[in-house]
């Protein structure tokens, strides 16, 4: 089988060499070219015919966002992975890139780290993504489809009143959340808690962006924060977020070891929601690589709660929702456009119907 052809675009010679060496160490990958800016990259692409492009955001002459726009016009389906810095400017630009159609992003290694450590991080962050996006590797091996565990206490029913919505999402998540959250009315009757796999700072920027385009308030989760209806909380990067049932329910943050190589972890949040809300919880698992959320969805179902998942056709990567669907845990597997209305429908049960609030 032919090697996956990768074009590396970055204005820093050191970064181009580091990424090329790291990717070149994998027998399935071939770095077919490098470019110091977007203009040079676009000139080379017809001849190089890459399968995947890694693209720096901040470059002279033609930056990553302008380059991405041009790529999407000529090659709308070509996987593009952005290289971002862990800064406010880098985080904002990364969210802009995802909105423009970037497939995913990785953060640049620290300039203070060793070359060996930086190469290992590049391998860990990039290689699996490149193989998945190029169609050479499944996000993971899906389990054999089977019915939900017989140990479930009570099969969930749409007649159960929902008092909290918990969402887990990863690769493709910012755009998926940008579709779902704005569909919710301002008088949405329950709190929403979210784990989106992102580093520190990025989660705050994502919350601010979602809040600006939605009718419900969205913020980054804070320790001790009280949950109330019509608002959403996103777990901060590098912290697990859990729900503790008091009156009202409150958030707690911790830096316990990662689960599924993730912190924050969907499983951690979902388990706490299952314990705090039992049959009155709705879990939503959307696009993402890996299987984070599978065990947490089992906990939700075992407590009598409800689970829905995004379908394969509308997921950037059908890993997380695929595992949940494949395990028989999702009552419904829906396209992205139907998830928001389904959330509203389920939270309406046992309440006066939510009327769509108008924009003020």
C-alpha cells in the first residue's frame, strides 16, 4: 500500500525539520514536501498531491487561516491539521480555523523542551490523526454490536424527567457544539455540563465563543460553581470536572490521573452525573477519536438514565459515539442537526413544553 503523503507547512525551519523527522520515522508516512508559508504551499500542492497537510497558523506573507480558506476552495475534502500555540491568540485562531473547515489541530511543543521529547510528542499527537484522516486506520476497533447490558436497573424511558444534560465530545467537537448549543432556547429548563477534549485556555475561549452565539450562557467550569437551568459549563483543560448533588448541584474540579489518556475525561463527568442524578440524566456523545465516554455511558444507563449518540455520517471521527452505539447503549443515533431538537424534546417530558424564545 502506498505511503500517506504529508505536506508540512511552517515558517520555522526547526519545526519543519522536527515534524518531518518525526513523521518520517513511521513506515506508513512520507513527508513529500515542506513550505515556509501558505503561498509556497499552495504553489506546491498540485505537484505534490498530499493526502494530509499540517499547517501552521502564524506565518509571513500568507498565514494559516488564509491558506486554509484557499485549500478549502480547491480541495474541500483534504484533511488539514492546524499547528497552534498555547496562547490566547493561538487559541482564538485555532477556533477560527476549525470554523473555516480545519479537520483538527495539535499544539506546538514547548520551545524549552528537548528535541527528543518534542519529537515524541509530535509522533503521539500527529501520527494517529494523520492515519485516521487519511483513511488508513480506524479510530479504534469497534466492539461487536450487542444489546445494552442486562444488568441495567431500569430500562430508560422517554417518560423519565430529565434534570441535567451531559455532553462528551472531542475531535470535531467545537463545530458540533456550535451547531447543538445555539438550538437550545433561553428558557432551557436544566443545566448542561460538557467535556470537550481541549488544552487549558482553549476551553475558556470555546465557552466564550459558544456563549456569544447562543441563547443560553456558557462558561468554563469553576470549582464550587452552582448549576442552574439555562446555562452550560465546559470542563477546563487539564482538569476533570465532576457534579456533586447538593442543593443546588455544584461542580468540583480535580487533577486525578487522566482516563483514556484524557483530562478532562468524559467518563469521569458521566459517572458523577449518574451518581448525582440517577434516572434523571441525559448523556449525549458526539464526534471524537477514541472511546472516552463509553464507560460513563454505561454508568448513566445502569442508573436508569438516557443516552443518545451522533451518527457516523455527520461525525468527523466516529470513535466515541461509535463505541457507545456499538455497545448498544444509545437509545437513538442521530445526525448532528437532529441532536439539539432531540435534547429539547427529552427535557420537555414532564414539564410544560418549552416555547422557543426569540432573540432579544
